C-alpha cells in the first residue's frame, strides 16, 4: 500500500468508528483487514490528519482520541471505562465564541471536556 492509500484507509476508519478511537483502536481495526499496515504509520498519519484539520484530536489523560466531527463541540469522558462521547455545548454556535486575544495569548481553539462516570459504570458500582 502506498501512503495515500494508507491515509485514505485511516481517515475512513476514524470516520466509521463513532467511539472517538485512539490510534491503537484504529490500528487494531485496520490491521484485521490490512495486516501489512504498521502501528507507527497509523500514529503518524493520524497526527498528520489532525494537523491538517481532517480529523479532530481530543487530548485525554488515558490517550489521545480522534473525532471525525470537526465543528466545535464538547466531549464527555468516563474516568472509569474511558468512553468518550460528543456532548452538546450550550456555548456551541458552530462558530468560535472565545476571545481572540486573552492575557497576551492568541487564542486558536477551545476544547471542552467534561469528566465523570458514564451510566454503565455507575450502575456497575451500585
């Protein structure tokens, strides 16, 4: 496989996985059908896709995850099982509402991540 085919496969895989996959999750899914693809290639291509704005990188304590939904929105992260889901953000108007300059910083993006325990994990604890 040439690099452009690998990039296409990785991008399509992230788009089809609606669970905000990590690079390892993308690799495992791809490796089943394409055993020649390397883990390092998946990491490198995902990083490149995120830098180009083709996927969104969600930085979490457990591992970086990737999202195909590119418009600004919040995420909710279960600290027990690691599940990540999109969450409606009351400040989301599909356009950035953050200040462009704040305390000498040029603000380029806003990421909102709510942390908690998902319903499945909460029911297993009780």
